[in-house]
């Protein structure tokens, strides 16, 4: 089954890439954009039909590889 | 209001970064991982209270800047 994960920077962690996107959007005429924060998205195809087990494995992957828990949060969707 | 966007590579477009993550996960003992595809995630804070209008603006931003529609799809969530 397919599990989707979003990894985002924690609140308070500077995001220069998001800031650059925000400024570019403002410069393109999208004046209403106040803030942009960029994160990562993973589509994981896992050989496991039990959803609970699959999500628990993916949680483990996030903790060990996909997210840096010092500065990032992850959400399994 | 806050609008979230996911940008993913279209099916069939090679994703060497996702492949590297998959191989690393396999090497770490997560043998059940069959495929990983990586995408981008954006959290956009926009000065617009009408959800329909906000999403329509964000769709415009995706088409003009955030996604490369030749090789990427976007989804507003």
C-alpha cells in the first residue's frame, strides 16, 4: 500500500527557501502572500497490506531517516 | 488563511532522489519498501478569507511558479 508523508520545518526554524519563494510571488504580483514555508513530501510504496502496521513502519522510517526531528516535524497522511 | 500544496513528479518521470531514499531504507533493514517518490510541500499564508478565492490564487501561483507542469502535478489540500 501507499503511505504519504509530509515533513515540515518546526515553527520558529528559519526557512530561507520559503522566504525566497514568498518574495518572488510578491514580485510577480501576488501581493496577498504573507508567508511561504517549504517542506518535503514522500510517497512510500510498502509491501504491507495492514494499514496500521504500514503506518507504524513508516513512522519508524521518518524517525530514523526521513525527518531530522531536531528541526523538523513529520505527518503521516 | 493557510493553503497547503503538494507538488509531485508525474508518473513515468524518473526520480533518482526517491530511488536513493528507497535504496537507503532497504539497506537500513526496511525491506518492504518497494518505491519512494519525493515531492515538494508548500504552506502558503495568504491574506484572503474567502477559501474559494484563496485556492484559486494559489492554483495560479502553482501554474506560474511553484510547479513545472511539464513534469510535475500539483494538488491543493
